[in-house]
C-alpha cells in the first residue's frame, strides 16, 4: 500500500502513565508511550482508505482520538479503570524464553491470558460488526497496544527475571533495568520528537513476510521477538550500558517498531476494511 502523507501525530493526546506487568504485577513499561505511538503512526501510513475510515468512525466515539493517541491507553488502565487493569494485566506479555521461544498455548497462555491470546481475541471482537461500536473501539485500542507490546522483545522473553525487570542496568549515569532500557532508554538516545522518529522509521527498508492477519499471526510475532530477547549479548555483561551496546541493539529495537507498524496495519486492514464481493 502507498504511504500517505497525512500525519496523525500532529493530533496526539497526552500519553498515559505506563504500568505493565512482566510476570506478576510489577511496575514496568511497554515500549514507552513514544514507541507505542510510533507503531500506530506507522500502521496508519500503511492502511487503506476504507480501513482508515472505519477506524476513524470508531475513534470518533472519543472526540479528538487518533490511532497514535490511543496507543498507550492500555498502560493507563490501572489508574483509569482498576478492574479492567487487573483483568488485562497478563495480556501485555508472554514468557517463552525458557521454552526456547516456542509458543505452546496451553502452557504459555492458559485461558488466553497472554499477549498472544489477547491479540487474537481482541482482533475477533474488532472484526465483528455485529458487536456494539463501544466494544469494538475498546478492542481497537487493545489491539493497537498489544501488537506494539508483542514486538518489544522482552515482552516475549524470560519469566524468571520478569522480562528483564529484575536486571539492573545504568544508562548515562541513571539507574534503570533491562526491560525499561528496551522500552524507552534505547530510543531516547536518539533525542527525536515523534514526527522526526516517525519519518526515520518509515524509511527503514524492512521486508516482513506476509501472513494471514486474521486470525492474527501473534504467536509467530512473539516467537520472533523472543529470539531477540534470548540472543547472545542482549543481556549485558556489566550493568553500565555503553555506546557499543547502544550501537548494536538500537537498530534492532527500531526494526521491531517498524515491524510492529507493518503487522498492525495488516491486522487492522483485515479487521476494518469492508469484505470483498
């Protein structure tokens, strides 16, 4: 699909405060609000007119809402809707690092309570035009967020360290942990605003295999992310993150954002565009 010059980032809402669990309820981030907005903006670029029209119709239920603007919504649920926040806490991640990055639903996602199961279920709700628009809008917001989450490698990695949350690191003299480093620390080293970063990522020559989006290929997305999370060198030998680490891993983090945008666009196209004759 052609890249559209319309820029939804000009209309972004304020980012929600983040709070994702990586294994048990532990404060964490998921790409950071900027990363989630970028995934959504890249997806918007690649969506067709009919799919955008249906997305805009649903988003209009919340005046001023845009796809990037709702991308971090699910990370603020603990504050805005504690009940839904608790019920959806395990939908942000899946722990398959210990399983060699092979996804087995029965063990990794019991009762659909992981990011793979959440993407599959919320995509079904979004695509079902017999559902109330309010339900489909909520599903849209979940889908946009969770497709971003599953492309953050540590959201599909090890469970024993809570997706890197217990691995302490230091970047530019500031203490952090490995999960947060991948959420936002690496991206922050660019010092780019959303528009600048969006333009940079849109130019990445990334080729992503085409898969059937509905039902989503969420398990494959998780396995691909996990393969990065367990790769040699992603867990630094020392707590201090140096320029060599950033130079090696930042491009891969940016590829994951771009990949997330491509896959999200495909999923939304399948869920929102009118069915053919």
